[in-house]
C-alpha cells in the first residue's frame, strides 16, 4: 500500500480509522505539519515564515536531529508550536520489527525530554504535549500502531501531501497540491529538510499567504 498520494481518499481513512487523517471543523482551522527536522537554517526559516502569519504548526522531529541540534528544537517549543515523535532514526515501520520500532520510538522520547528543558523548566513533552506520532514514510505495522496507541500516542497521518520531498516535481506543483486539496480540517505535510528545501522555500510563503487570504486559520495539533 502506497501512502504517497497527494489527497488521502475516504476509503483509506475508513479502513485505517484508528489513525488521525484530518480534524473536521467549521472554523476553517487547518493543520500544517513539518517532518524530519530540526535542520539548521531551514527550521529557523520555517519558524520565521510562520510567525509572519501568526501561524502555529506541528513539527514531527527526528530524535537524532534533536540530539544534534537541541537549540533549534527548543526554539520550536518556545515559539509555541507542537512537537511530535518521528522515531529516533526515521525508521520505515514496514521494514522494522515491532520490538525495534518501539525501542527506537522510546529513544526519541528520552532524548526529546532531555532537551525540552528550557530555562530550568521542563516543557513536559513526554506527557500531554508530546503524544503525537507520525510514522516516517507513512509506513507502520498494525502491531506497532497498537502498541503506540496503548502508550497514549495519537497516530497522525495526513489529508494533504505537498510532496515537497519529491526531487522530480516542481515547486509550482507542490503549491497546486496544497491549494487544490486543502479544506477546513486538513492536515498538511511539509518537510523542514535539506532535500525538500528547494521546493519548500518557494512553496511555503505562497501557501501561507493564499490560504490566509481565503480565511483559513493555522493551528497546531494537540
């Protein structure tokens, strides 16, 4: 099964109803998410662009990147955005045993808790602020998801995929992917990564501006 379609269809949402694909509402709230950071310069740039529109978002961070760039991770928190678990080493769940997958996810929790201490105050990322989990590549076994849900995690998928990670598509196509498919309640995927940045740099400012003019409100996941 391939999760890399731009718009997630109803059939998939129904089959995998234990995962969060969107958050329907009548208030024009949408949910921007950024995978694979924190990344030097790029995550900082994303935070600046979000701030221009008073937008909140959710960052699904890789544990290894948190460990390497803790100050950027802390900046995401202090700016008021949500943080989510993206495993420590960006594991493909389909190719990983459940035991190893859970161990890697637990390692993420340990390192995120360690580096969430800011000015002597713990942000409690291991409790209510950090029970969001996005499987890398959107690939996770039912046994893995079941165990994570038992730990209190919400498995966050998406409604709209920008496909900014795709080196063979244009930035204009990324914009079209988002604008054509976004509706109230959509969870939208971007990547604050080196690979995605050539498209993200062009796409994100335009998407924020156009969607804001359409009356959408950018909220973080909780």
